[in-house]
C-alpha cells in the first residue's frame, strides 16, 4: 500500500513536470505483446496486423531499458496478451523491475492463466454490455467468459475494471452496461469504437452513430454524477462526446507514454498511425508514424530519440483522454484519479 502510494506521488510529479516543463518520460507504456487473438470482435482488425513478435528475452530487455527512461506502469495488451505462452515470465520480470503491471484482456483465457493473473496489479476486462449485446459485438459465449473472469479475479483479490467500447450494438443501451458494472461492483470506462477497425485501415461496419454517441456520453455523465462507478471524468466525457469531429487535446504521445508493438517497434501513439494527420504527412505514414527504429535499438533508446507527435485531434481512447485531462489539470480528472488510487470507487448509486 505504502509502495503504491509512493509510486502514485512520484508518478504525479513526473506528470506535472512533463505537462508544465516539457520534459519527457515514458511513465506509461502500453505493450502490445501480440496481435494474435482468440476472438474476432466486429469492431477490431488486429488480425490485419499479425506479424513477427519479440521473444521473451527481447521483451524483458525492452522493459529494463524503458524502466531506465522512467517507465513505471506497463499495460500488456494486444491482440490478446494471454495467448502468449511466456506471459507469466514477462509479467514476473516486469514486477521484479518494479513496474505496476496491468493486463488488458477479453478474459476468456483467465481460467487457464490464474497463476499469471495473481501476479498483476490490475486487470482491465472488455465488457460491452449484457450477454446479448456483448456477444453481438464479440461472439457467442464471450459474455459468460468475462463473468467467469470477474469471479476468478475477485476470488484471488486482483482488482478489475471494465472497458466498454461503444458501437452500434450498445450505444443506445449504456444504462445496461452501467447497471451491470454497479451490480458487480466493477468500475467502468467508456470509449467510442473508431471509424476504422482497430489496428487496421478497414472501415468499422459497426461504428456508432455520432448523435447516439453524444447522447450516450450525456447519459454516462449523468449516471456518474449520481454515483455510478464511471472511470471517465466529466471533462473526458465532454471530449469524447465530440467524436468523430476533430477536437484539440493535449497530446502525451512520445512525451508521457508510448506504445510498443509486438515486433519491438516503439510508436509514440498507436492511434496516430491511423489518424488523418498521419495519412497526410509524407514522412509519417503507416507504421512509421512516430519514428523509424534502428536495427538492434532497445525500446528505451527508441523512446529517448523519438520526436513527440504534434497531436492529431482524433484522440478517442478512454485512458489516453484521461491522461490528457490530468496533464491539463482538469479537476474532475484529478478527483477521479485520487479516488481510484485510494480505492474509493465503490458502487453507491441505486439503493
Ligand atoms: C484491442 S483490445 C486488446 C485487449 C483484449 N484483446 C481485449 O479485447 O480486451 C483493447 C481494447 O480496445 C477496444 N477496441 C477494439 N477495437 C476498437 C475500436 N475499433 N475502437 C475503439 N476501441 C476498440 C476493445 O474493446 C478493448 O477494450
Ligand atoms: S478487441 Fe481484443 S478480443 Fe476483440 S478481436 Fe480485438 S484484440 Fe481480440
Ligand atoms: S492526440 Fe492523437 S497522437 Fe496524441 S495521444 Fe491522442 S490519438 Fe495519439
């Protein structure tokens, strides 16, 4: 407990330095360990991006080098990170280095990977709504797998939250997702499904209607005011309600966070490579949005020598938007972050 409070305090100081003084540190690393996945969600195109992957040693050396640059929180994501057979070794190494370790997962493999889950600090589970809604976006049986994952995490005392991606299937029924989160006592963060499939340049056939998305954001903000366990700040929700129109926001890409792709290539931001801003810049297209890695360069070195991005005004990822709100000292975002750190986000809305 004292250790995590100390880390939260020093992390906050780093964030303030980056925000006010223009220094850089990869405080938050999102590491896509693989683009392989056991599901085929309708709004996601990770299968288009499947390619070479760093081996266990490569990942561990990368974690060491990023730690030296100031990285302190790592989220293992993908694709589905639990499909990596060496995920246990990777998580253990990250913990030994001192990282706070998060896993972003669809939950399906948690029953087989309980030993790994025991070692992480937090599990983010995708949840799009009740069974029929969740399964419509994510495939038959996916909902029951998330419920089982919640049960297991609770049983072994690992904290969880839900990540809810709003698409055509659920944008009109966010109350259902909110109610489920409340009933289960698991806080929930929302974000719009993007116009393109995740990790792909193909269009997303179930992107939500923009007006419906705006109404959903208002509804979520209302529920949060009444005490629902929502992990988006009021300021973050206001930003997201402008989707898909361009909306300026402080950009932490390559300043406060970075993304490591499965092959070890460091991007300032995963979203930027698919943004219009990247497509229109001759030097920053496709995978080279951010910078080009030199052969053999470790991930910390890649971060150190990259140029931060100019920002793309197409920032729709819930956690990244919250970081931006913190870096701009929005009071609602700070209140939420402090409450989250102190573990105060409990259900207390409907009696
Ligand atoms: C790419 S997944 C990787 C982790 C894991 N496989 C999972 O689904 O939780 C991370 C998050 O991205 C979300 N996501 C996928 N496609 C998206 C899209 N087109 N727009 C916004 N979020 C998306 C998922 O719902 C999930 O919460
Ligand atoms: S959202 Fe996650 S679970 Fe669904 S296909 Fe993409 S990577 Fe797999
Ligand atoms: S503004 Fe664009 S480049 Fe910057 S973090 Fe957001 S999505 Fe990434």
